[in-house]
């Protein structure tokens, strides 16, 4: 079930992040994201399990995907796409006209997913990522007034 993430989800998101992210954010950054950004999770509240999390910032008419993580055992089940579609839907209500993100240039599955939902490459940040050192591909999706999400 997709729902808004709550500060009470901090421990579950931290467990997910450690299992899913080669450079985990840690509780402090996750807590900051939960308190200051837009966040959604895919969770089984009965089992108190969180399978996926998306956090995004909003400045004026632009929203940036800060992080999306899906548990390794739940990848390729459409969870990331569901979260991205939820992000799009909610941001449209806030009159966002541009979505942006950066992704490791070697992360071909993520790039393919982002392209499938309308993102296009717009630039490169050289040596943006560490451990391992890698460029970030910058992508955006501009929403036209009359185009559906």
C-alpha cells in the first residue's frame, strides 16, 4: 500500500535504506527528509514492513527526486514506478511544472525506468558520486499545461 511516510517510519526506512542503498543516508538525514520534504512509502502496516521509499523536495514549480530506494527482494515488481507516479500526481496538485533528478550513469535499470515515465537526459555532473567515483546523469521531465502525467 502506498501512503505518505511519517516520522514514525524512521526506523523502518533506516532498515530499508541500509539493505538497499550502497551509501545509506543514516537516521539523521532520513529524519530531516521526513520532516522537510514530501515522502511516500510502500508498506505492509500489519507486518510493520517498508518495502520502498521516495523522498522529494519542492521549490516553487520544481520538484527534485532526492532518493528512491526499493528493498532488493522487491525490485522489478513496479514499486519504484508506483512511487514515481504518486510523486507526479501529488506534485501536479502543487502546480509543479518540472521534475528533476540525478542518477549514477551506470545505473541503467534506473535510467530506463526514468525514461519510461518521461524523463530525458539534460546534462552530466562529472565525478559527482564517490565510492565508487562516478558521473551523475541529470534528467528532467517538463510538464506541459495540457499534457497528462
